[in-house]
């Protein structure tokens, strides 16, 4: 697992990096926020650990800038700051956890373990379909570039059954059962509704298997 650490106290930075490396993480450390931001533009990470008060760009501004670019990575803030406004801002930006200095390194490890469990649960509720499209299983929402795409109820039902069976064949009988509640609709009506779904989508996601049904395949 790749971790980006932003901490300008070099002794603490070294201690955290050594602890996490010994725990099996691959850690890249920075003391300057702008340098970290520039680096992230061409590198991917599984976790951010960010101090708030850092040179050039503070940790809050860094996370804010990344999220505006739709770069979402689980984040822990570490800081000596106790002002509730700063802490509130960190959570508003979507950080998963906040750890006040000074702290024991094992305490940081426990916070990371907890965060990764939460992140894993959330990740499992989303099915990645393409670079831009994902499907939120828990809330039954089709997402395009992080924004919900509005569909009719019938269109959403179709996307739901296709997403839950991604890379598998969804035949006409399955669609008739899950979308039309076993009503005796003929295949022409199903084909017409699938056609309307395709017209709404911004990418070609649905493949037709002539005479059999349809499949939704990951396009990464």
C-alpha cells in the first residue's frame, strides 16, 4: 500500500516513515505542501497523511485542491492545531480521521487500520464500470465523474441488474423478472427500453448479444 506523508517536522517525519515502512507500507514523504501537490499530479496513492501547517501549501489547501480535481484518497490529518474551525474544515473536506500531536506511533497505526476498514467498506459499495462511470450499489445511483446521472425509474432498474451482473450475460428472462416483475412483455419492448438507456449514457457501456440479452462490461 502506497502512502504519501506530508510533515515538515523532519524528526517526526522520519519516525512516522520508519514506523510505517516497518509495518509494510511504501511511504513517500514531503515537508513542503506544494511539492507534495505537484508530485501527486503524476503519482497515485492509497492513503494521505497530512499535517496542516506546512510550507508553500498547507494540508487543508492541498486536500481541497485535489478534491476539486476529483482526486479522492482516504486521508488522516495530523496536527497540533486544536481550533475547532480548523478541525471542522478538515472533516468538511472529507478527511476520515484527525490525530492531535503529540501521539504514539502505534496510535497512528490503529487510526490507519480503522480508516482502511471504513474505506474498504465504502469501496465495496461501488462498482467501477469505466474510467468515468461507477454504480453505487447501496443507494442505486449511476455516477458519471463523481456526479449522479439522472435516469428514469425503469432505466435505473435496468442499470441496477446489469451492474450487479457485470461481465455476465443478462438475458431477456432476467430483465423481464427484475425490471418488469415477470409481466409478459415481449423482447421488442425490452430492446426499446435498452435503446433509450443507451441514448442517455455518455459512453457505450452495454453490449448486445443478439437473441440472448445484454452484458455490461468493465471498460477501464
